[in-house]
C-alpha cells in the first residue's frame, strides 16, 4: 500500500463520537498512534511489535492530555483494542486466547489487553513509513487533519529542488514494474515508461529520471536483489530514495516472490545460439562503495535473489558448461586445439572441493589456468557468493587463477574475468560461521 493510501486511512479513522452525531470526536486513537510514532522516533520501539506497557501508556498520556477535553477519560486500553477496525493494526495473541478475544466488542479495562494480547503490530509497510522522519511527520499531519494537502506534501521534501517522497515512490514503483518484466523475460519499452512517469513528476528532465533509475539499481544491489542491467548503478543516491525502496519491498511481496522464483528456475543453455566473438566483456565493473545490507528485520523474511541463485544447481551447472565451451572457443582461436581437448570440468568430475571449477590453459604462459565460475541471470554488478575455500585457493594460486563472472545468462550471456586473488577485485562480507564445541 502506498504512502498516500495510508495518509487517506489515517486521516479518516473510525472515531468515537462524544454525545452523538455532530459532537466532538474522542482523541484516543490519534493519541495512541502519535504515541507509537514518538516511541519509534525515540527508538524505544525498533521492531514491529507494540507492547501495551508503561512506556506506551506514558507516551499516550502525554498526547491525550494535549488533545482531550474534561469529558474524556485517559483509557489507553480502548484505542489499543479498537484500532483493530483500522485494517492496519493487528494482534499477536497469547496462546489459546484468540477465539475469546474476537468475541469481545470492547475492552472493559487494561486487564483485557494483558490477558489476551502479546503485542500489536502494523502492516510492514506502514511501520516502515513511520520509521522515517519525513514520512512520519507527513502521517502525523494526516492524523491531526489540520493541514491542507499541499502543505502536507511540503513535509515530504528535503530541499527546494530535491525529489520528494511521492516522486521517489512513483519512480520506484515504475522501476519495479520494468524489473518484473525483465526478470520474467518479457519485452518492455523504457522510453514509454519514462514518458508515462514524467506526467507524475514535477518537471523532471529525462537525464534526472535516468540517474534516479541508476540510483535504484545501486540500492537493489546493496539489498541482494536483481536490478535492471541497462541502468548502471550510481551509488551517490538520495537517502530518502533508499527509504522508499525499503518501504516498497516491505509492501510488494508479489514482486519479490517473482524474483525469487526466477532465481530458482531451471535454465536451458543452447550452445548454438551463442555468438562466441561477443561473449567476453573486457570492461570490468567499476569499484563501488562498500556494500552494506540495511538492518531491516523484515528483509530477513524476504527472499534473497543472490542466495537463491547460489543454490540453483541448474544455473550453476549451465554457467559452467557455457564457460567450458567459451574456453574451447578461446583456445581454438589461439591456435591450440590440442589444449582445448585437455580442458577438464573439475567440479563435475571430482566434486566441489577443489577450490575451482574448470582446469583450462594460459596459452601465453604455457601453463594451467584454474577457473572458478559464478553465474547470474542479473547484470554484471550483481553480488555473488564465494566460499572460504575458493577464496583461499585464489590467493594460494594467484598467478594461475581466474574467476569468470557470467552475467545476463537467461537473455544474452556474457562474462568478464577477474584474474588473481578475488579480494583484490571485490568487497567481501562475512556471511556464515562454523560453530564448534571446542574451548575458546
């Protein structure tokens, strides 16, 4: 659900009316949601788990006293209970208590909450919006209903000419729409998307839109997700743009499922369809800033595209077949058909423990070449996994080692080569540890 849809919901809460129709509205739900926003901002609440504890009640009381009339009573259990009608406020029940709770029409006191509810939680995307200052202030204004729509939109800007949240949201949604088509193999027109997108933005040039697309590519690479390979990543992105991407990922489970399924799908490599003269890409990826995954709890529950590709045996096997055929082509072109006959598929013949996949030859040096193959259906900047054993082998055999990175494999497969120790070319992040029971 988009930010504007939540703005609509928060500005139209189902409120209790004091004294019947036409009378004043009770401030309880507004005070509860403002209290929640305060606690998120102060980092008292860091996970999407809202406990009915003294900290929440104290924050509620602060806002309630500012909004209430003498007729209102400080009963935080009531909005905690009745926000369930909002559609975005949900409960984690204590064991065996759900059926009894769902038959209740109200909470007679705090004990009702404490007896039945472990904690409340929001829609993932709404919690993400509340976690960012700009969108949190925007939603606060929706709760208070005392600002005009144009004034509320000004809260979403970080500078006079900066892209505001709604513009970022529009371009992120459009990018994901194109990416989904690319991942599943459908044709689409970037120019048509760009023209349609311009009508939703504030007089943005095509160059500005293209650069924002590149920014989104960079963010998705950081998050281990596929990106549109035609948009080379640009990492000096607007911080708000990353927040918008994270919010979109929290909301759009369907897109992530599509990406994950594509990463897990078996592949069919057709040797005769390859133009071997155009396979080698001699332009290596630019060195980019250290990639750090965002510490978002919800992302741990989402499919990691690079991890799925790593576990896709079909993709890995077909990528190695592709490199075997490329090496045979390369050695034939170098006038060494004798060496082409001696290439060995080591990982297939001897298993995965050798530290490399293919034994080929360096014609100039008249020596063996040890090749590790990493294959992706994504672009050339997409992260890959390498084991401790593979990394150590690249260091111990630096003069005879080369990693072949195969990319765009499902569409028009190409590769580039990283010679020598792998850590000279890439940033490495520890992902796994071996746990043993030995003494420290």
